[in-house]
C-alpha cells in the first residue's frame, strides 16, 4: 500500500500553507488586472485617435493646439516622455562636456606659473633692411625681469584692473554670466563699458591663443568653447591672487611692454609696486586696446584719459577707493609724466619706418606676438637710400630756408615701382626734433592738393560707355563754372586760361578742367572718382570726410585728406602702367623657432588701362625736360607733379611727387600744427627730391640692374599721336569733333593777321571740339598755340630789313660778291646769296653790315646775283643784280 505524500511549497518554517491552486489564482488575478488596465489604456488611446482628423497634415496641426499640448505634457504620459527626453539630453551634454574637458585639459600644463614665467622673459626682436643690414635690436624696455611676484605689484593696479576689466572677479568661477549679459547690453546700446570675458578668460586667451590673433582661418566658436573650459579649469587649479598675478605679468600694455612691471618701468621709470593711483589707473586702462591706448600713440591720448577716468569712477563705485581719491587722481596731468619714447629706442635706424612696421605687425599678428619679441623681421627698407634721404632732409632744414618761409616740418616716402615696397621713409624733419619729431607725417592725413589731379585725369582717359574718348589734346576749357560747382572756384593764379587742352591743364595744374573731368566721370558725383583713386592704391583718400558727412567735387583737386604712403603708392600704379600693388614694408617675419609668420607676395591687379597710364606719364614728363624741366632729376628721365593745399586763401602744404619706371618719391613740406606757410612755390623741396632720386637711380638701382640710363615706358599698342598729342585707341576724332585749317604766326603762335609777313605764316590743321559740360565750341591746337588770339607781335608799320648795293669783283673764274644789309624793327636772323639760282652762301646773322661770298664761274657771260635777308620776325628783303664774267 502506497503512502500519500504532501509537499509544502512555502518552505521550511512557513506558516502560510496555501494550495497551488490558490497561489495560481493570485497570479492570475494580477495578470487579469494588468490586462484589464492595458486594455483600458488601449481602448482610451483608440478612442482618442478616433477623435483626430484622418488627414495626416490636419492631424499634425490639430495636435499643436495649445490646450491639447498643455493637456498632453501635464498628463502622466507626457510627464514620462519629458523625463525620458531630459535624461537622454542630460546624458549627452555630460558626455560632450566631459569629452571636451578631457581633450582640452592636456594644454593646462602650459599655464603653470613656472612655465608662464619662462614665456614672458625679455626676448629681442631684430629688424633688418632688404640687404640684411641690422637696423634695430628691439630689446623691449631693458633686461630686467618682466615677471614679478604678486607682492611686487601695486594694490592700486590690482584693484584698478579688477574694476575696469572684471568687477565680479572674486565671485565667479572662471566665467561670468552677468558679464556676458553686460557685454551684450553694452553692444546693443553702443557703449563700451566692459567686455564679456573674465580676467581668467583673458589670461587663457593671452596664453593659448596669442599666436592665433591674426589667423582668421581659426573658427571663433571652438576657440571660445576651449577658452571657457580652460578658464573653469584654471579657476579650479589656482587661487584668485595667483590668477590676477599671472594676468598682470602677461597682459600687453602697448608696444613691446608685456607685463605690469615692464609698463611701469617704461612709462614712469619705477617698479610696479610703487605706482600711484593715477598711474595704476592709466596702466590698467591700456590692455583693452594696447595699440590705440599706447601712451606713445598721440592719436589715442584723449581716449586713453577718458578710459582712465572711467577706471577711477568704477573703483569708486565698487568701494575700493573714495570718490575724493578718484577726483584727485583725475586732476593729475598724467601724460606729462610719461618718459620720452626716445629713451626706449636706443641705436634705432629709420625710427619712423620701423615703428610703423611694428605697429602694422601688431595689428596683423597680434599685440602679444609682437610684444613677446624674439622675431626676425626683414623689412623692405634699403638703408643706402634711407640714409641719403635722412641726410638730405636734415641738410635742407639746416640751411634755414624753410624757417624763413615758416615751414617747420617735412616727410618723404620712396617706393620701389615694380614691387610696391617702401625703400625709404622719414616721417618728420628729424625724429629727435622737439615737440613733433616723433610724429609720423608720412602716415598722417594731409590734403594733397593738385597732386591728386593726375589720378583724376587717368580715369578720364579710360574707356567709358556712351561717352566720347579723351586724350592729352582734348580741350576742357578753363573758364568760370561757379554755377555748376556750387561755389566760387578759381585757379591758383585767380585767372582763366580759356580753351586749353588736358596736357596744358594738368601741366599748369588748373583746377577747373580737373573738376570738369571729375564731373564727366561721375555724371556730377565725386564718388566714382574717389573710388577710382582708392582702387589705384590711395585706399583711404577722403575717408575722414566720408565718415564726417561726405565730400564734393573738391575731392578732384585735393580737398580731402590722404596718407603720403598711399599717395605715393597710387603714383606707383601709374608707373606700373596701371597695375596696382599694395604698399608694403615687410618682406618676411620669422619667430624664435624659425617659423615664417608673414611673407611678402608679389600680387598685382590691373586697375587702369596701360594706355591711360602712359598718357598721364607722358604729360607729367613735360615738367622734367626741356625749357620747363625745373622738376627734372640729373641723369634720370622722370615724370613729376606738384600740389599745394590752402587754409583760407593762404598755402599750408607743399607737395612734390617725382617718379620713373623704377622709383617713385613723394615729399610733403608744411607745419605739424597745420598753420599757413609763407610761400606757395611748390618746387621748394626739389633739392631733396633731385638729390635722393639721382642717388637712388644712379648709385643703387643702376648697379643692381634695376634701372638703365634713359629708361622709359614702352608705348602701349593702340596709342594715337595726333599733332603731337596722345589719345587712347578708343578715341575717335570724329566723335563730337571736326577739323579745319587755321593760319598761325610762327612767332607769336597766334592767328595770323594782315600785318603778319608771309614768311611768318604757317597753316595748321586744328580740331574743333565742344566742351562736354558748357557745350561751348573751342579749338584743340598744338601745345603752345593759341587759336583764340591774334598775332600781336607784328605791326603793320614795322620797319623791314634793308639791302644796299650789291657789288661783284674779280676776274677769270674767281669772283667776290659784297652786299650791305641793315636791320629794321627786328634783329637780323639769316642771309641767303645765290648766283644763277645756285646758293653760294646761307648763314645765320645777328647784325647788319657788309656780307660777302665767293663764287667760281665756269662760263663767261652775264650772271644774276640774288640776295635775301630775313629778320627774327620773319620780315624779308630781296635784291637782285647782274654782272659779266670774262674768260681767263
């Protein structure tokens, strides 16, 4: 018999003794409830979907109804979805931030104090000329240590820096949300108060991104992210005092002055720990824009003082000083205590040029890159030409002639035509001259006067749609156009020359034809002409006037400001036959590791037709050759243009531009305070120009094969020569013109009259043109002739030359002819004696008296002797006689 066994599934010691069926019923009930809830949810979901529109687009917009959206997101189902999205998003952000921190953290070793101190030690930047002659070893401010401990920096400077750069420095942890918002509001209101970057971010930027300052290829967003991450890490690794000390030791304070100690020594001749409140506030104000706020940059003085006052006000507002202390510091004439820059420029050659180069590189490569030093800079300067220019400029002022006509200053620039590279530059009469010697007038805005006219007429010679062509012989009458100009417009001599061609208008620097040319080019507007001048290389011509409200047609006669370096470069475009190459001062820059940071490239662009450039060059050569060649250079064929700008009715600036296919030189003479001068003679500076250009061509360029004696421009194909005047290929003499023949007097070059002797008359074909503006008819005649005036040299009652009795002596074959001649009103000029129609004497004579000639007669018989005498006015007298010869 089998025993029946009962199994207790509840486990040992359990008092809950349920049967399997009961336990199964419990699970079944739970499952049934779950299925019931699931069915209920599905049913409710189906009922909800049944209420929606059938069309997918309508259904989409139906769900976007604000009430339905709100109901969904505040439901249990919507809340669960929001939690899922938030969780996934948070996880992704954490992964991204963690990855970026891990990636960028590898650079943090570079910011450790010991490493940073090594990076900002004094390093020497060396400047060379184009031939590797050392010009300057820029040692910054000396050989003292630039990195100092925190206790060696004035508390005033620390507080001033925090006040002006980062007021929440001691509150944030590397980045400041309020600072970013303040920067955005500042930008929106166009007020410059504080930037969005904290001091920590600025420190990171100086250390990590200084070499990227001039590289636009590096994206700003990744760099900003890196900057923020590193700033947070730096705040975690270092104390606030350490960060502030590092910042003050690394920041640029203008020029080569990196670090507070360097700035203090340079500007005030004291250690950073000894700075006064006024001095500390000034230095703290510089890093925002170290190039502009550099105390040695006179153009930024007003802005620098304004920022210093803002710094003091912020310090008072933040309670680190009292208002009385701030006001007292403002009253200090702080700029007068700045040490002269010349003490920082020991043994420098070509100071104006090199400081210009350093300033340009600071903008291009970044203030920190140049400030750290260690660079090798090969400039475009040729020391041989530079030394000659400096010598000639100093000698010129040493003569006392400039002082006698109230000229106290001058500047000059010499550019290599083929490259656009500056080979010599002086910004004043002497860099060490008291008061203004250190100011660079070669890069200052000065009105160029008539030198701008060449660039205007060059554009007129271009091919213009629906307009007639223009050439050197085209007439643009020099007459009154006040109604057209909108003001009184006169020439330098207060006179009008009437119907003159462009050659004469440009050579004699007439204002009215130049204004007419600009009017034609721009259809009454000066803007196209100014834009054309800028394209030729004078990039900032009229820029100040444009920013101040505009300019008018006066821009075509030099009424706007220009930089000498750019004016010279624009003339270089003419010398390059219309090819524009930007003016350059640097050939190559390398850092201390030998890496090339900048290198000159020979880039050019044709901005002017070569025919237009050639015609201008030809016109401007009239003043360097022949009877009117007072602007010529010994042994060198050049073109030249002068200019004078006025203040009221008195001259204040004198200009000369002289150029060849090899070199172009511009010189300015005047006063740094823009006061008037005592002469309007624009050739006043020619001794300097003549000596420098002659030396540069014959002693430098000739020896290097860059120039040959007699070198000139190759005439472009298509140039038309009509009666000695040049026209471009697109000029059509029939367009608005006709020709006729006029009889002129050879002596007066005016129209012949009934009193003009036949010998003085010459018939010339002239062009009849209509002025494009005034519509007046005028004649285009060869240079020197005047079709609007009659011969005023000859008078009907002038006494003619006389011939006395003619005698012949001799026998056989040899005979001598003797004749007495006498002058009339005019002196005698020539005599002609002939026998039987064959000349036996033709000679120039200058006075009356006996004239003789010998002749050999081959045949016996009667022979005819004719004598003609002419005076300088082309009056003539003729006499004939006969004689008999006998056989020998």
